[in-house]
C-alpha cells in the first residue's frame, strides 16, 4: 500500500508528524594522534557528551558518517509534544486563528463554573486598519483542550505527506534552540 511504501521510505515519525529532522551538527572525526592535542573545552563538549545531553532533554538524534568518513553528522528533531512542552515552559507565542478566535471570543469561556472571560466582539466601524481586527493576534501557548482550537494551524509537508499543525518549521527551530540553550544538562 501507499502508506507502507512511505513508512519504509520516510519512517513512522514522518508519517505521524509530516516533518523530519530540523537541525544538523557536524563533528570532525579525529585521528588517534590528534586526540592527544584536543583542549579541555573540546574534551568537555565532545560529540558523545552533546548527544547525551540532547537525549536527556528528550530530543531525538540520528548519527552517520560523511562519505569520506572524516565527519559525523548528527541530525536532531523533537516530537510536537516535546516542542509544545517547551512552548509552555518559555511562554512561546503562536498566532491565533482569526475565524476561530472571533467565534471563541463572542462565546466567552467558562471553566468549572468560573467565567474566564465574557463574550466580546471587536469591530472596526471606521475601517482604520486594512486588517481584520482578529488577524495577527498572538498568544502564549497554553495546554488546554478548550483553547487548542483557536491556535492557527499551518500546513506541514514531508514528501507527499501533509498535515496541519500549530508548529511551523521556524517555530520548531526556535523551540529546539530554546531547548539547547536552557535544558541540555
């Protein structure tokens, strides 16, 4: 079947999420006589140390040699769940869907009998802006089943596989960078 073909070609991750690896690190392969000349920093931040730290931070890595076998490429990715955890931790902002925001805003939100916000309508009677009042509004990501639908979803493609997701490629890269900077001990 077509799904089995792409599963062999792409892998289950690509089928599930419609994207692959977002980062690549390149490490030089040292000859035995060169290892003795490595400085303390090179020894501390060895490829093994960096890979261990990335795996500890719940990032996925895949390593392979260059054709000449003088470099090792380390590809890095994260699941959407891990990236959204980082978005929550860092108060990362995503664009809200204008249509869904307008609907949700007009209805208001009540959770467990507590009114979080009353319904509202934003109007631009005098056409001051060329944009719809609900366009280009960003909000920090919150893990909530009630709020999830108002985040704007974007098409994500991998070969012929396409899905809609709140995470654009640029968001994935920014969030992985945030994981590198803040959580790879």
